[in-house]
């Protein structure tokens, strides 16, 4: 899923220290080159999904393969309280997203964050979690989700479907009509995880960024089933 392109310098510094300390030089160099490269050039092909929600989505339950605790964080104050309690957010940029109204759907092992997927209920929050300019009609009861991140040590442990089970149940109870999101065409693992919820692919987009110039071309796919 597409992630936000801009990160405050202080968060970058904290994140870099965390990667160096916990994941080693190789991960630090690899992610460093990837980040710098994306500043100058970025491209990708994406499927645009829609998940129409109803009360039945409250009943869809997928459980993680590991013992972890779900938590929804919706306000900066909640984040501050968890930090004060010793929760480890891996130096990720939580505060700015929360200040813009985004919600963080998290899994923790103890007090260690192992997965987060973000939800944007408004335009400002969407700009923080997904830089792709696909259309979301927030005034008509639509939201969008994305910016998923899993701790490398816990990848492949079946966290993606359970977190979306939590998200769709939360939205259905809140009366939200539709969740929209994007997945890279090459990301077959995420596509399979989300296919369990029977979303519809409504379009395909191509993104290209060269320095400060950006292009987004979108073509409809007439409600193709996953």
C-alpha cells in the first residue's frame, strides 16, 4: 500500500537511529538508499480498491497467528499516554498523522508495536497516509486506509487480514459506507490477504515522480472482483 512521501527531519533522525540500533548496518544502508532514491524518482502501478461496508462486516473475524493485542489510537493524547507507559512505537511518525485526524490500528506484542495500518476520515489525514491522488468522497461517507507497516521480525505471521478485520468491523459499527485503498500490482501477498473480504477493484493507476514533478493516470476497471 502506498505510504506518505514526506517525513519531518526529527522523525527521520529517530527512525534512522532505531534501524541502526535494532536492525543493523545492512538494513540501515538499504533503507537509506531507498529513501534517498525515492526523493528524486518514484513510480508504481496500483490497483484501486473499494470495500462496501455493512453490518455483516462486524462479524468478519480473522485472528493473528501470534499472541498480540489490538489497539486503536485516535488522538495525540492517547499516543502520549502510551509513550509515558513505555510503549515502543519504533520511532515512527505517529503524532503528525493523529493531529490531522488519522486513526492508527495497531497490534502490540507486550508494549512493542508489531503492525500498524492507518485510516483517514478526511482529506488532510489522507495526505498524511497516502500520497496517491485517487478520489475519496469523504462527505459521502467514504474513508481510505493505507500506510501499513509490519515489524520485519513479525512479517509472514498473518497480521494483515486480522488488522483489516478490525478496521472493517470498526467502520461498520461507526456507520461508514465505504473504505478505499490502493495496493501495488506487484504486491500479491497483500492482494491475497485483502481478497478474503471480497473488495472490488474499481481502477488501476500509474504514478510517476521525478524530482518535484508528479503524474497520476487512472483508468477504470468496472468493478472487477478480486
